[in-house]
């Protein structure tokens, strides 16, 4: 084999190896990613909210969202942001997320980005990663909410 072919083959192998080993650990470690879709109905209890998730298979269960910040104004006078921690208790374990919420008080609309916490989730969800999105509304000023849940959960086992 000529030196030129050997050099190209070595270079190609090196590039392949660098690409393989520099992939993010979550891509290598989590092979079972699942799309999520469901419905959340919840009641606000002041500093927390309790609810139920249905039509979601593995995520069907009860919820507890504990508010971790006050309402923060945004440039839109009727829209506020806040954070909360969500626990979804199912017969498969507890999935925990840290959420950032945007709430349009005038229209009763909200959206949340819920990042899964792999270190505090339990059961089938222990070590899971991913993001859920909650989009919903309230018709009574925030006492009760209805939301659609979508996203992806990558299980560790």
C-alpha cells in the first residue's frame, strides 16, 4: 500500500474516531427516546398547583407543580414569567422537571418549557433526559388550567 493511501486511511480513521468519541454522552447513553403527548388539568393552590395528566400513556398520573419564583414582569404589560418544579407521579415512577413559564394574564394563555431532571426522577424515569412543552389556557384567571403536553423523553435504561 502506498504511503499516500496509508495516510488517507489513517486520517479517515482518526476523523471517524474523533467524531464517535466526541458525541454528547446523552446521545450515546440514551437509546430509547419517546415522543410525548397528553392533556393536563390542574388547580392552582397559591404557591403550588395539583393536577392530572391523561391521554399520555406512560405519563398518565398526578402532578404537583411548586412555584419557585414570583411573577416577573416582561415588556408586555399583561405577560409575566415565573419558574416552578413539576413532579409527575405515575405507576412507572416520578418524573421531575424544572420549568420556565410565560403567562399572558389578559388572554389566559401560558406556555412552559419543562426540562427533565435526570438526578431527581425515579423508577423508569431515573436518569431520563429530555424536554416537555406545556401549552394551555385558563378561563377563570388562573385558578384552573387546561394544557396540552408534548415533547420527548429519553430513558436511561
